[in-house]
C-alpha cells in the first residue's frame, strides 16, 4: 500500500508514534511518505520504503504568519499524485485532519483517478485542550467527521472525543506501541553514577515530557520534594518546554537545586529510563501516556495521575501507581514505599515490562493499523 503520514516533527508523543509507525510500515513492505514541517525527531537513518517530504510555508507581505495549513494541503496533493497514495494518515487533528481533508477535496474535484482515503488519529490535546477550545472546536469536529476513518489512542480518548466534540464518526481504538526489543532495560552503571552520584543508596527519579502546563511539572517538583525529605534521591528532567525554567526555579527555592538536573531534549532515552528507579507523570490529562509506557518497557515503575488513558496502561498497585492528580502526598507515599522496598520495586518493574510485552509491542499493534487501512480503502 502507498501511505502518506502527516505529523508534527518536534519532540512529542504523536510525532514519535507517527514516525515509528512509518518506519514499521516501510519495514513491512509498504511505500511510506512522511510529510511534516521538518525531519521528524526519531526519523533515523535511511530506511528503504520511507521518504520524508517537508512542508514549506513561505512568508510574503501581506501575510502576517506562515500559511502552514495551505502548504500542507498543497504538499499532500503533490505527494499523493507522485506516489499514488492510497491513504493519508493524519496524526493529531489540528491542523493535519484539515490539511488531509483539503487535499482529498482538491484531488477529488480535479478529476484525479486516484483519491486517497483520509484517516485521522487523535492523540490527546487535539481533543481535550486545543480541540475543545471554542476557537477551534467546530472546524476540528468537521474535519474529524469528514475523515474516512478515525482512530484514538485509548478508549478514554474515544469517549472524550464523542463527549467534548460531539463527533459522529465511527471511532476505532488502536493504542500506542513501541519496539519492545529497543525499549528494554539496558543498565549503564557509569551513566547511573553520573546522574545519581556514587552513593548506591541514592534513588533516581525521572520526569520526561514536553514541559507544557498539562504535564504539571510543578507537581513533579512537589512530589520529589516530599520523596527527597524521606529518601536520598535525585531528579532528572528530560525534555524542554515553557514549564522547565519555572520548575528549576521552584526546585532552587525549595533548596533542591543540587538534587535536580535538567538534561534538555534527548534522543536516546532508553539509557536514561534504564538508569532511573522511578518515573513521575502527574499530568492533568493524557490521551494515552506514551512516556509512561516507555518507562514501563524499561522496567522503571511509574507513578501517575488517574486521568485519561493512563488507567488503560497502568494497573494501580500492580504495574505502577495511580492517584488523583491533586493528591501529591499519595504519589509521594507510593514513591517512598516503592523506593524503600527492593522486592516490591522489582515486582512492579517487571509487571510494567510485562504489560508492554503483552499489549503494546509494535508487532501486535502495527498490523491493526494495516488492517484498518485495508478496511477503509476496501470500502471505496
Ligand atoms: O504529551 C504531549 O503533550 C504531546 C502530545 C502530542 O501530541 O505529541 O501527546 C499526546 O499524544 C501522545 C501519543 O499518542 C500521548 O501518549 C499523550 O498522552 C498525548 N498527550 C496528552 O494528551 C497531554
């Protein structure tokens, strides 16, 4: 099949999933064209069957801002014609579902004999925060409804899409996935010593995100403060975004400056997750919580908010811990209980790995996207 995948290139779950899907589909013999504003994070080396096509949005007076949506639709028309696309798969509705919809309309009304089907995958904030904003909600709902196929990354996001946006389209749930061979615990004692120090009693806590308000990084610092008061511990931040500097400032004000290290965006996250004893994800909402799954695959137990798709990934008190987002004391208590009980820590770590292996490996999920493409293309 010839598949065009549209996604955001910057660090973020939807771009990671879309790029990994593109690589996996190309590996399974499909012709895949990735369309994005720049080379996606994690695109990696040359992959037979996988090509990248940048969207350029030049700025000329009197334009006040780059017209990304128009250029995207334009690029999708070109790529569809050149590679005879069967499917345009838009990841993150805003504005990718609109770009795909426009491209399909242009091709259909131009009399092209091949008009690709449009599939939109909703990831989270494209429904919960941005999509539900009254400034966007009507166009977002329209474009989702106009897609030939719609998927969400969790049951919870499917319910929220119907509730928040009154989407009428039939929605298929296809959860996120990872390459379970690559995502596994690979201990690196040197890295561990560099991050946690020489004292083996010091525990290493990690928070990995795009540092947006929805991640509640202030809550990460507060939970860490409570952990640090009871257990020798250090915290590493992986990623960057508007909340990073305030969080580092908060840590300094709490006298935790020396215990908190910010690593910025990192491409190789497996060694970092493997070095950690615990991951914190006290988000306000998560469509799925890919960061939690990545940690679990690396045998790093996760303490998270009981919100969105996270309860579908983490079973409380079995493969991690879930608490109401505002109950930071409960998160800290679970963290301390786990960090001071080695056998229990091992049990939860292995249960997390087991969840990844049983439910979320690429080998199990990618064929579900292939089947869905066939189903949608077949009903032409
Ligand atoms: O987490 C983010 O803010 C990034 C965002 C994105 O679109 O890149 O992530 C969303 O998609 C991920 C991949 O499906 C999900 O795992 C995240 O839960 C979801 N984030 C939110 O809903 C906040």
